[in-house]
């Protein structure tokens, strides 16, 4: 069954989509609004601004890849073409492995479709601690509803795959809160390859929703184009300087593109948006740029089940537990959300930290393995300030991220709870993703073993797929980069509309938080631009 | 703590830092004097980032990291190409770190201090390489753990993204019915 990739027909029908790797001469592009990045924030903003009749230009450094390219359901191809740094991005010291997308659709092209509204506790914390206005549960409800409707968000209707069922069964046994995850899919084939790009267009990523809708509304998309710097004049953004990339989307081709617009929107995602501003020497009178970059540090626990799990097949995430999320409120001991990852073979092979015969033995059990993950809620207390984005001499981004005792304790607690959960669901043996870990055959042994783990960088397997913050919004310019509507405090014609706006982490997978908040901010901006 | 990591005390790490610093200065000086630094940094034939010396290093590491999973005397060219591609895609800051690590292991005194292997990589025995990997993995020094993990990840992804690796893991590949339906 051939899947319509949307873009072939769209481009034939007049969509303005250009591949900057084919540019042979320098050029100037003009628009009402130029948007840097085509992910969750950029896609949502583009649709709303173009619907308002504004001429929108979307600039994306990654390639345009569609369902047609995703039919192989292959990890190697996906990591190389759809992820930042070939999926090899990490914090500056290498201790935290970072997964982030880099293609038309941004990270939504490779994400796992879990769709949660921003927890009310988080919104309250933003209002009281960070002076964020007009972002209460009630303020945001209509915007979430609008995006949920557009993206087909609904609790997953099919039975969870066996990997997710471990989480459900364990939580049910222990009488922990658990719930079915709402997913942004339409006609999902339940394949499990969301992370390598959905081959059926079922995932309602930006690639198949807001970006095509923007193009229908006359927006223009230029991919293989990296925005290098903003230029300023008289306290305003006067233009963008961009470099066309070669077809492999790595090195610049030598062609330079200048972009002029009335208004500019940065949607390059956390890490890249603050880095772009730092590289441009944007005004930052209070040194806030790049601060409070949160990552939802993830630790994992692997279980061998008596039954076949085949955790690489089926909707990757369909069950979650918030049992330990708000136990002590937003600012008590570190809370975490429990989920499972899809058991993609190459990704899993790097989690054991073993080599030779031991490695061979560990990975050989893949069909019976379950993994649980805990997303820690960082950025809510002083001991967890998040990381800091900085740039090197050439302007390339680096993320410094340190882990305080507060986070290490949260992780150790997560290891304990995950082991309990997995044994309650019938696991034969359990081990942590940690260099000190060994298999434990029962919950008591596992709990004792977890106490012995040295909770330090590198020994602890640390991952992040949720990059947030770095251009925090807030009421006070002394402690934030944009106002509560995403407008840059010092640059009147500049908005930040992506995950880097968050003043803390979310405490749930962030995509719907970005869609809702950006829909609200972009609608307000569209109104202002229509007037002016 | 296994015995083998004992020499890697804080003191030996200090020594290692000093040695590495000295050796790096000397070698960059040497390269400057000879005016041929480009040559040393050129990628190996058919590759875009890994240099001949890096290839030699991975030819020693791969058979040990993936012992039991690689056929004896496997050519390794595919693995090397995938490692090369992974390094190529890293951002400039991460590439700098990776090459610092490789460079350290190419300089005899530093290599000897850090890994216990004085011989060039092509002469290192699998037992020596295994001892070095274990030592770095189990070390109390985070930097060595980091180096071990970097090698582990590069070697694992070079292997387990491939059908041979999948078969060893018991991964049957994408769902056959869907694959056929989508690729008809
Ligand atoms: C494997 C994985 C699974 C995930 N699963 C989920 C999930 O199930 N549910 C959920 O809620 N979240 C999930 N996420 C996270 C979620 O998808 C992201 O948080 C979200 O997409 C971030 O949106 P954004 O707009 O901030 O940036 P992105 O979506 O990352 O988009 C930014 C885009 O800007 C481009 N860009 C950056 N800088 C420049 C520049 N200078 N010039 C041109 N272009 C530039 C980038 O290439 C990228 O395409 C997942 C993430 C990963 C990696
Ligand atoms: S599970 Fe559904 S949404 Fe994910 S890749 Fe498969 S068909 Fe697409």
C-alpha cells in the first residue's frame, strides 16, 4: 500500500518548498514573519500566523524527509538523518545522552506521540515563582483543546503492547496510580516505529499537520538552511543571516541567505534557540540567556520477563504512572513520571555498559526484555536549577548540566520503585542502566543492590529526550528572557515560540505543552501584527 | 574494584594529565616544525573523519568489544565506516572531545599510563585490550568511564543497527506484514 507522502502532490500543486542545498547563488528572502525551526513550536506558529494572512517563511536546517523515506523502519537511517548530531548529542561533559530531532517537523517527526496537558501544579508554580501571567489551567484549556482536536489526541484505544503492559500490571498490583496515555495519532497501525519517522502518516506530527496546512495557506518552507545569526539595529531585529547546507545537511555549501521580515520567531528548540541568540550577541542585560535549561533526566531499569515482550513492536508509549510525581508537592523531594521506552535494538544495546561475551549474553535476551523509565522533574527547587547553554568560539552550542544530591536521590528512589514495579509485574530479574548494576532475582535483593550504586555521572546511565528552557518566560526581565507571551524583553519584534520558553521542566512529556502555549502566543501575535 | 584499576589512583591520573599535556604540546610543536600537521589529520582512505591511527585503534577495540558477536577475522570495514559516519555527524564540540580521546590513546606514554598498553594498537593482544576496557569501565575516575562509554556506544551502534546484530539480539526486524505492505 503506497502511502501518500503529502509533499510530492503538494509541491506539484504549488506549495512553496525549497531545498537550500540546491541554491547556487546568495540570495535575500523576505516575509512578514520569519520562523526559525519547523518543530512543535515552529509548526504551530506557522499555521496560525499564515492563517491570519501573514506571509510566513519557515527556515529549517534539517532535511525534508517524509513517510516515503520512513518505510524501512530503520534506526540507523533515522539517527543519521533525523536527529541532532546523528543522535550522538550529549551534555558538554558527555554524561547525559540527548535525543533531539533535526528535520522538517523537528523533534515531532521522531517523537513517541505521548500527549499530556501541562500539569496544573506546574502552571501554578510558574505563576507564583516565575511571575508567568495568563497561563493558568483555565487560560490554557481552550488552546489545549484546539490542538488536541487538530492533532487527534485521544487515550490509546488498543490494548497496550506487552512492554507497556508491564507498567500497567505492576502499578495495578501495587495499587499505584496509572493511566492510558493520550496519543496524537489518526489511523495508527500500532507498529512501534514512531522514533524512526512514522511510515503511515498516522502520527499527527508537524510534518503532516501544521506544516502542510501552512503551505496550503501560502507559507514558504526552506529546508537545508541553517540560521547562523540575527542582526540588530536600533533595538530591533533587522535580519537573519543563514547558510545553505550541502545535501547531507551537515557542512555549509558556501551559499549565504539573508532574511528580512517585520517580525521574527525563534523555534529552534531548547539548546539551539538560546545558542542562536548567544551567537548573535543578543541583548541579555541580566545574563539569563541559556539558564535554567531543563532536561527531565531519565534513568532506566531493565527487566527480563518470563514471557515474550517484543517491546519493539506496538505503540511505543501507552501507559504512564504519576504515582510519584507530586507526592510532596511541586517543591518537595524530586518527583518523577514512570513510562517505558520502545525497545529499539541499537538504542538498547548501548544501555548495558558491558562488552564481549557479557554484552552478547545481555542483548541476546531482547525479546523478553522490558524497560521502565523515570522522567525526573528538574528545575523546581534551588538545588535543581537546570543546566546552562553556552557557545564555543565558533558559536556551536554546549549544554553544561550538573546533578545535585536532590536529583541523585530522586534517581535512586526511581530505581527502587521501578524494580518493585517490574517484580510486581512478574519479572524474573531486574537490573538498572548503571555501570555498577548487576541482575537481581527478587525485589528485596534489587532494593539492597540499588543502595550500593554509586550515583555519579557516567556510572549512572542518564538520558534526555525533553529539552526545555533556556529562554524562560516570566514577569521580571531580571529573571527571564521573554515576557509571559513569548516576546523578547529587549527586542520588540522578536518572539521565542518553542520549548525553550518553559521556566522549569513540565513534569510530563512536553509536546502538548508547547502546542498549547505556542497556539495561544501566536494567536495574540497574529492579532498584533494584523493591527500594526 | 578489580585489581587492574588499582594503578589508576588520583596520583596516576594527575601523572596522566601531565603526561598528556606534555605530549600534546610536544606533538603539536613537532607537527608545526615539520609543517605537515594536515597530513597527520587527514582521514583514512575511504573515510571522512577517522584517521589511519584511529582505524588501527578501532581494529583493536571492535573484536574485543564485540567478542563472540563478530566472526573471526571479520573485515570490519562496514563497522569502521559506520563509526566514521557517527563521528562525522557529531557537532564540532563533541568531535573535539572524541579526537582528544583518540589522540591520547595514540601517544605511547599517555597510552601506557592510561591503558597499560605500551605497544602500538595493531600489536595489542585481545587480553590486553580487554584488561584496558575493564579498567576504564570499573575505574573510579569518571573520565575513564566516559571514555569507555564512548567506545562502547560507537561499537554497539555500529553493530546492532545491522541485520547480523539484530539476529544475535533476537530482533526479527520490522513487522513483516507492515514492511511488505508499505514497500510494495
Ligand atoms: C525520541 C523522542 C521521543 C519523544 N517523545 C515524546 C512524546 O511522546 N511526547 C512528548 O510530548 N514529547 C516527546 N518528545 C519531545 C518533543 O517532541 C519535543 O520536546 C518537542 O518537539 C520540542 O519542540 P520544539 O518546538 O521546542 O523544538 P523541535 O521540535 O526540536 O524543533 C526545532 C527545529 O528547529 C530546527 N533548528 C534549530 N536551530 C535552527 C537554526 N539555527 N536554523 C534552522 N533550523 C534550526 C531544528 O533542526 C528542529 O527541526 C520526544 C523527543 C524525542 C527525541
Ligand atoms: S505506532 Fe502508529 S504512529 Fe507510531 S509509527 Fe507506527 S503507525 Fe505511526
